[in-house]
C-alpha cells in the first residue's frame, strides 16, 4: 500500500515523499483514513511505529481549510514531556511547510519562560502541542482558550498518567467542547488508561499492533550476568567490541547518569548525562549533540529518556534495570525505529535476576543469560529454574533443587568469548495489555 490510497491531499503527499517515506507504516495505514473520516481512535502505538505522522498528517489536512480565531487553537496535542513536545512540533512543522496556507503551530511546555509562549498565542493559532501543566498555566493567564478545539490527541497517554498528570488531564478535558474528535495513543494499557479511554472516546476505531505483525520492531535482546562494580568496564568493552555508533544507556538515578558519563569520558569515550534536573538548555543541547552524532553515548534516566526519537539508534543498554515492566517497553522502544533493527543489552547483577525474570514473564520473553569472558560475576546469580518464568514466593521442591543444580553445572560449560556469538532472543511484542507494575516494591 502507498500513501496515495489513504486520502491525503497532494501537498501532504509531496511532504511525505520529501521525507523519504516510501510506504505508510501499519499504524499510519489504519489511523490516517479513520482520522480523516472524523472518527475517534484508540491506538496501541509504541514510539518508532510512525505514530506522530499518523495523527499529524490528517490533522494538517483538515486544518488546511480551517480558519482559527485569535487565541483559540483548533487542534491540541498533549504530550508527557518537553522533549516529546519539541519532537512532535518538528514533525508537524516539517509537513506543514509544503502546505499552501501557513499553519501556525505553538509549543507550550515547561522549563522555559512562559512569556514567549503567551505572546505566541496572540493572533490565530491552528495547533498547540503542550505538556498538561504548562497548558493550564496558559489557560489560567487567559493566554488561550480551548473551546474551539476540534481534535484532541493524547500522545503517550500512559506516560502522562505515570507522571501524575491525571488531575491536569481531567481539568483540561472539562475545558474542551463536548463535540470533538479524540485520539489516544499509548504504548501500554494499564487500568488507568482503560478508564480514561472509556471516558474520552466515542465509538473509537481500535488499532492494535498485534493486528500488524510487520509493525513489530526487530529488536534483539541480550542479558549479561555481571557484578555491579564491573558494569562500567563491561560497558566500555561492549562499546569497543560492538562498534555501536550511538548508544543510549539507562541508569536509575541522576547521580548515576553523571557518574557513568564521567567515567566514560575519562576513558576517551564521548559521553554526556541527561536527567530531569538539568536546565532545559542543557537537555536540549545534549540531545541535539547525540542526534547529530557528536556524542557516542548518552546516559539517561527514564524520565529524560522518554519519548526520545533518535533515528538510527542501534543500541540501548540497561545499565540499571527499569523499575517497571512498562518502563522496559518504553526503553527498548528507543531503538529499532521505523523498520530499522536494534539491540538491547541488559546488565543483570545477582540481586536483579529475580526482578528481570519478572519483566521477562510479563513481556512473554525468555532471554538467554550470557557471561562474557573476563567479566564473569563473582556473586552467585540465582539461575532460572523454570523455563516459563519466576519462582517468587515458591518453596523449592526436590525436583526444583535438582534442576537448579543442573543449571549451575550447565554454567561451568565455557562460553564463547565473542559476545555477539552468544545466543540472543528476539523481542516478542506483548499481545496482551501489560500491567503497570512496580516490581521493585
Ligand atoms: P514516531 O513513532 O512517530 O516517533 O516515528 C519514528 C520515526 O519513524 C521517525 O523518525 C519518523 O521520521 C519515522 N517514520 C514515520 N513514518 C515513516 C514511514 N512511513 N516510513 C519511514 N519512516 C517513517
């Protein structure tokens, strides 16, 4: 199928071709015609699926013949983070450039002064892309009103709720006209999203990734047993031996981002830290340098890493495991975007093995554990004794103990010293909604 059969006008088809998009992705094939028909959409869409263009193109198409009044945008895109707001704004702007009539797009996100955003709202605006808190600040300053909104998009709705924006969302929904089109995009479907969906959407077209097997990203996942204090040397070893041009490393804390990035820099690896307490300017600078290929490694926390769209990111390293299964989905979604392949490497220290097994179980995954020559762990890592998942809370039977002994014996078999020769597992995109677990509790 090509873009021409989706009902888009010639200006947008031209814009799409300029971007080098040869064919629509699965989510675009399903969502674009539905949005053009004015239907509500409920899409299970991970980052990298092409979801932004899936809503940006049809919204731009109907805005090309609409005239907004002053301070009253016609389309509102709500996103969880500033970085995502900027990215979504870029996508809209790139496509809008080829349209005959100018389309005014304003980004309203926190971390920067509100004044330029208030000024930008003067006159007629077509689209506002906003984080919920800043949007409400602008409404409270009478800088804009939401009563003319025709289309609402909730992008990464699950992250929005995770970040505690439920109250803000409710307030914003109360300010919107009853009659409107609502589009909800979410990578995961915790219970909170289900109730939001019921409240928000009317007779939606439901788009699920499992209906589109080709949309599943080709992600190879590895799990390496390693002692906690050997993780940085292992990371350096992988960066050298695997030759990844760009690597996103996830750690648990702000301190760890600085610490790991510093250690890498001391070993002549061009690395920077990205965390929520950096100034907006520093965050933008680190991201642009990484995107431009000036930085080899970006060491980030989950908050900063969310929604980052980096083309050609071949590798993600979970230096620290994520706390929740949903965060795991979001992290690995940074790689293998738009049909490219990618690799995710998990560092598993002895105390993290049970937690990782739980992530595997929830994700319907089984990843072969590896040990790399020269990095064998000293701490004993409890081996999985059950092919189907964890053993949490279960007393070991005689059979279990026997299996465990066999598994430990298995480990004494020498492992290949070329890491990439070790067996890895392919990602299976979850076919069931995942629960929003905080397994660290
Ligand atoms: P998204 O899921 O919206 O974050 O998009 C992920 C990446 O896919 C972006 O870098 C887009 O430029 C790219 N992309 C979106 N649609 C297509 C397409 N039809 N063909 C190729 N790349 C695409």
